């Protein structure tokens, strides 16, 4: 149901059940830096593709805890929601995790108040990434865990592993720590596995979109309108367990990191052709990947190793 538009003309649409309810309680089960939570829960989680399209773009989506353009737009959408429905129609529960398996804090209250406190706590424990090093480096190296918020009841696929997690959720360090033209080394087995129930459009996007373009803005323009109207995928989203059909294209948005990074080398991939399909370079080991990097940056290259904590426990 359309409630109106922001000052920029972005449509604000919410599910009719939320519009008609006297009170909606929304639980955000975890918060990733400045990316999730706040009005994103309401104006994405309870919204429509038309509304989401306004702020989900390669250059707008952000995990920053400061000057986050995506959340600035979402806050303006929240103004429209509260203007039309009243200020007390949503009760928000926000969660911060100590680690992927343990809850640290749960906050309850208004959307704005819980968002502000979440950001305060996040800034307190996670300093700005651009302040971690005095000087930027030639190589940024990190491992990619067998984890994604989009595979909570499933498993990774090559898009989620290499791009969405590899350059997206973990890739903020690339621009924060690496010099322009830096080499990114990802350590991951990158398995050829797909879940057509939870990720119904992902395999098609992998096979159709990447051979045409690795420019996320072009992929968005060329393929999202068609996928958004695909009845088979929409039905799996509405009545099954599938992500929205355009979600697979949105998972390509972190390819924008290639504007900053000169190359991406994937160390330890079990099937190197998957790495090449994504436009990256395979290496058997991290040592081999660093040897490849020296051919570009010289033997005296500088490197940052990002020690991400494990994102999931595996038996």
C-alpha cells in the first residue's frame, strides 16, 4: 500500500497488514555495523520492490556508521510513514550479537531511539575502518567464512561467497586499508553448490548476468526489471522460501569495489573456473596469491591481514 513519497520522489510503500495494524512489533535479530536495523527493517522488510529500488543501488547501499546515504533516505521514508500512520505504530527490538552465536544486547523502543543506541554501541566497539592504519597498503588479505545472512537456513553459493560476502560484508576493508589499484586476496574454497529453494534466481544470474557485465549499475539496469516481473520467481518468493528474484542481482552490487581494487585473487578455490567466471584470478594457496601480487606491486609490497572472527560454528 502506497503511503506517499519522500521529498526526492521516492515511493513509500508498506505491506497492508502493517498499515492496518494498531501496533507492529518488529524484531531485528542482528545488526551489521550501520547496514541493518532502523527504518531499513520497516521500509525494506515490510515494503515493496518499487520502494526498495529507490535506495538499494550499488552507490547508495552502505555499512557505514557515519553519513550513511542509504539510511538517510530510509529515515526520510520513516518520516512519511509516521506522518501517515502516527509515531507509535511500530515497536522496535534491535539486537547486537557478541558473536554469531550469542546475543549481547537487545533494545526495545521507537525506531529512532533504538537505532541511535545501536549506532552508539557499534561506534564504541568498532572504530572507523579508515583509522586502523596510518598508511594504506598494496595487498588486503582475509578469509571468507562459510557464512552469509542470506544463507541462514541454507548454504553459500558462488555469488554469496565471492561477491556478496567476499567483497560486500567483508569488503569495506578494501577501500579503507588498500591503496587505489590494490590487490585483494580472498581465502576460500568457493564450492559449486546452489540452493534453488532459497535462492531460486541466483544460478540464472550467475550464468546470464556475469558473462554480459560485471558493472553492478549496468546489471541493475539490464536485468532487474525483467527478474522483478518473472512470475515463476515471484511465486517462489511469495509462497515458498525464496529470496526476491532481484536479490541475486543486488548481491552483485559489491563488484563496485573493483573501482578501487586492481584485482581480486582467490586462494584455495576447489574449482578455479568458478573464480574466473566471476572475473577474479585463482591461486592454489595464499603463498601463490602473494607471489602473483608481487609481480604487480614489487617484492617490497605492503600488506594488511584482516583477522575476521569466525562467523559460524560448524560441527
